[in-house]
C-alpha cells in the first residue's frame, strides 16, 4: 500500500504537504528561539543548552535534539524527492510547448522550484556555518552560540546569503501553505481567501522574524 501511494501523484503531493507542515512547525519554533538573542548572550546560551537537555532525565543528553534532527532530515528528503519526481512527471506529461501562452502564474508559484534549490543550498551552508563551524568566519566557538551568530552576521556575505534565503523561504511558504491545504482537503472555495491571508501572514511573520537577527547585528543592537 505504501508503495502504491508513493508512486501516485496524489500520494507524492500528500507527502509534500505533510513534510511541509512538519518543517513549518519547526520554523515557527526556530524563529521564536532565534529572537531570544535580543535578550542577551546569557539568555540565548541558556536556550541553546536547554535544547540539548529537553526530556531529561527520561531522555539522555541531546537525544531529543537528535530525534528532532532525524525527523527534519526525513521531512526535507521526502519533500525534495517528491517535488523533484512530480516536476519530472509534469515535464514528461507535456513534452511539447504550448501553442498558446499560459496565464502568468504568481511570482511565488513561478519561483517554487528554484526557491527550493536556494533553500537546500542555504541549509547546507547554515549547518556548516553554525553547527559544525566548517565555514564559520572568525573562529567557531563550541558552546558559544551567541558569539557565533554575531560573527556570522558581522560579515557582508553572511547577511546577504541569509537574507536572500529568508526571502526565498517567505515565497515558498506563501505558495506552499495554500497548496498543502488543498492537498490535505482543508481548502475549499469558501475558505480560499482565509487560507491565502493566513499564508501571507505566516510568510511575512517568518521572514521578518528570521531577518530580524542579522538586522540586529548589523545595527549593533545585538553585539
């Protein structure tokens, strides 16, 4: 049954929708945690330490964090794989160009594919920068997340990469939220307007929340 569902177009869209919701919930929580940087190094470091001790003593140190990471990796891989396969299926179904030009899609719709690629590349860079410290500027300090964030956003390229990725994220969420609602049966003609308003609000909230961190460093509010 699982194989049959996965090979169907509806099944792949459902996988994209469910994995997208999982990632969206994580992004909301991640944004709230990031904004703790405005309360100072002590508060931010305490939050980072708390992430590693969630569930203790039932869960061992970092077990809950690794469980979250595993779920997110599965969600990202499933989302990207389903998106790629649906895209290839769509191309095979339309091998010839349309005789008449198609109606112009929204900017978010037309950029979903390359926006996903940008976000995928950003995710790799973000991990190498603030998790492993491989490409981190100024010398990565294990156990000092506040200083590591300040170091990253004290460079022009760190700000450019992050802000461009967050703009792509906003466009991705704006279209993806509405699309997931349709796939999961939540959407309807009567609810379309409300769902689009929620999608716009979520996209704007997450963009503003994430971008507030590099802006805080650039303006020396966070230093």
